[in-house]
């Protein structure tokens, strides 16, 4: 049974208290999603993003996360409601769930062999497993979220409010204080999902910070053209209730409402430009396969992005699937060895420039 959100209060630790008319059967540890009613109809906030409940006091719910739906929907906003998410709900971020499960399994005293295996693969003393604890890669656990100066320069124009760690989890030695930053990839997860500003920083840092690439005029010309096209595609806000698939169906059936025509125009421009970007990507692969390999390597580890900060990833753990914590492979990211080269070959194939959506907001993404 959903409940109306009467008011909300955000806190500095990125949590929010919700005042509601009803808490139903909710309890700490449960998840809720937020349903937004606009003048155009109902829409799931952030595509059904789930929020874990930290605490409940009378008719107030304390959740982890921040809600910006009033700012997001502005004058078309009418009301917000919380909705309980059952354990069978499909609206979950499986990759993030798996990171949490890996941490739980590593720290669980019942999974000693799992812990020993990981430490052994990381070239640490597996017999000292009791000294190690797994955590999320966040500031509270010693992660330094700070970009390199040249990454900041290449990413000018972004509206990003704070850096996000390349590592997903860290292993911390409670005796020595050593921190091992690790990226977790579940199944066939992408190496990154970059908007035009992040893509500019990626492409340009690999291009201009390596003498073997920054003197190749044709390569430089192709990359700069590709990034300029990507930057020319503005982020777009469509109508609530119309996702990309639904709009494409309207176009196919030639049934386009008048207020949807700006969305159709944006899609046509987007598809035309992404065709050109993907063509340029194929040209770059032919001109310099080594550049592509180094670019994908940067996507995996974030050394240009974070430098010596522990928000980079020194290792990558590949899990069997989004529903499993079983380990398929562990890769060293400190150097570009044959094992990681083989893994990188699985990525960057086909059309790498596509659409990314978050509610009514659409933009192009790389990978």
C-alpha cells in the first residue's frame, strides 16, 4: 500500500527523512521506490530507483539517498508517493546489489575460502584473512575522491557535483591500514557509461598524455571530430510517460502527438549524429588499435582520472553474472598484461555510442 509524501528533508550524509501519512508494513532494511504524479500522468522517479530504509519513527521514513523530484519536474509536478518494493521486484540495479553481496560474502565468517581465494589472487597472504575487511568505496572508508588537474581541465562544462570512484569496493587491512581498490563487473557489464564531458576527458587524456598518439594528425583529427559531434547533442527532456521505445513506436505508426514533436526532432538528430560517431569510432580502430586498447584500459582503471588516489581501481573482479557472486576472473590493472588485454577485447565492439536515459532526461553515452 503506497503512502503520500507530505514533506522531505535532506541531510549532508546524502540521506533523506520523508514525512508520510502512512508507513504500512515498512521496516528498516526494506526498499521503497517513488511514484511521481505529473499533469501528464504517473512516472517512476529515476526509472524506479530503489531506496533502502535506514529507520522509521512514527510517520517518518529515513532513507539512504537524495530526492530531487520537485526540482526535476518543476511546474508539472503534482504529488509524490512511496511504494514498497517486494523481494520479487525486477526494478533493481543488479550490479550494485552484487557489489553489496560480494562485501557481505567476503566479511561473512562462513565464507572463509572465498576470502582466502581473493587474497591469494591479489598476491596477499591468504592466511592473514582475519586482518581484512571489505567496504564500499566511499569517503567514509578512506577513499580520496579527487581528479587529476588535467582531467578537471578536459571535463570543463560538466554539471557533475562530485566525483564517483572508479573502484566499487575496497579491501582494507585493519592492521597495516593498506587499502586495495577493486572494480566489480557482473557478467557482461560495461566498462563505463560516459556523457560528452566524461568522454572528452577519457579520449583526450589518453590521446594527449601519450607521446605515441599525440603526434598522429589523422588520429587526432578523427577523435576531435567525434567528441565535437557528441558535445553538439544537447541533453533533452521529453514528456513524462514517453520512454525511447514508446516514442519510436509512435514514429513507426505515424501517430505523433503535437507536444511530442520536439522529442521526435531530437531523436532524428541524435540518431543521425550517432551514426556518424560510430563510423568515426570504426575509423579510429583501424587507424590505431593500440589507442583503442589504451582507452578501454583507462575506462577500466581510472589512472588518468584519479592518478595515485585510491579511488582508481588496481584490480578488477569479473563475476559470473548479475545474479552471482562467484568469481570468473580477477585482473591486475596496475599494468597492461596479456590477461587484461584479452578482457578488453570483449568491449568497444559494434556501436559504442548510444542513448542513455534517466526519467525524462535523455543524452548520448559512450559504452
